[in-house]
């Protein structure tokens, strides 16, 4: 399979990290919930399949059968990253779903509030400082 981001993977990087310090190429994965995966795949196929079959394939293969199942970051924490990214990207239509899933993975209501508030404020500040929209 070709790298998902070939320009990033093939770019030479010199940041003082040796190959012996990088995680293994084939990490051990968490178990896949077949029912949840079937439901997710069906939903993505219905929403995106007619427009971009390649995105459907990449979403299943790269995102949900690899990245989401890696053990080095707990599902709760991975979902927290997703929520922060959705806030930064202004993808508020997806926020409710992902907040529900991160809470299913153990985030409390007060922790969600503590995560969402600074994420929103920091993203807004970054837009202003960097000259983005709304400045």
C-alpha cells in the first residue's frame, strides 16, 4: 500500500531522532469491534462513497483499521485529539458525535468542558495572531 501522505513520508527529516527511537512499523493493534466497524463503514459508504470511493477505502484502512487501533494512545485520548481538531477546523456538525464517543471512552462532563473551552479559545487566538479569519 502506498503511503497516505507520500510527500511527508518521503521527505528527509533531520530532527535528531534516530531510527532506533521510532516506534515499530507494524504496531500491535487494539481489538476491532466488528459490529461497530460494520456500522461505521456502512455510514461512511453512504455519505461519501458515491463521491469518493478512495476516501472510503482510506478511511477504513488507514484511519480506522490502523491509526485508531494503535495501542500507544488510549482511545479516550485519541478521541480528545479528534475533538480538538474538529474545534480548530470549525467542524461543529461532527462535534456532538465525537464528544459522545470520548465520553463513552471515560471522559467526564466536567473534563469535556475543561477540554472544549480552552481548545476553542486557543484556536480563536491562533487565528487572530496568525492573521486568519475573523481578525
